[in-house]
C-alpha cells in the first residue's frame, strides 16, 4: 500500500494564492486556518508529463482554450502545467516524436471535449469510440503531439 504524505507548512500567501517554494517552483495552493497543505509525490505513480512544442505560445493557447489549463512560465524555454495542488507537467520546445506512451486525459463530457479540441485548432485523429468502461477519442494538438481523452459515458 502506498500512502500520500501531506506536508503542513505555515506561511503567509500573497493575495494571488501563489506560494514561492524554495527551489523556485511556483505552486498554486489553497489554505484554511492559516496553514498550507502541499501534496507530496506518490511512490511509483505517474508524476509529471512533458510535451514538446514547436511553438510554446501556440501550444499554451491550445491547451488553455481546449482544456482550461493554466501555466507557470519559466522563461521562453519552458512552461509548467498547473494542477490542483502542484504542477503536473510541462511544455518544452522541440519536435514531437511518435511512438511514445499515449497520454490519456479524463473528461466529464467527451463530446464537448472533442469539440473544444477542434475549436482550439487541434485535429481529431480517432473519432470517439466505445471500449469496456467508457468512450474515448485520440487527437493531435497544434504541435503534432497525439493524446487521448476518455469518459465513463
């Protein structure tokens, strides 16, 4: 069994709710009662996913428009993907390579997510299909990366 450790740290937060961590990473946090709870990393869990982008700004716009993602900018060469309690991944300049692992996102509304991908400039590579446990589709983002989205319905 793997346990998630929670670190309790007493700090004051800026009005923006952004905490400056000692290693220079910026993390969105919520707090109650004056203490901050940061989730630690889980042993052997997928921790971070990096996507390559031919055009970093275009990729940020695509993921913000299609999925509502927000980013931490670390200069022109890297953008961290903000998660609920920490960064979940990043975008870095480069040429996408095929044949790697398939990143699968979850959606509450698969059809709306497919429409948002197209509206943001992506391309549906595999139309939504049924599989045991739900439905999913595959798409190509504006940078040539192929990802999938699944839903229970």
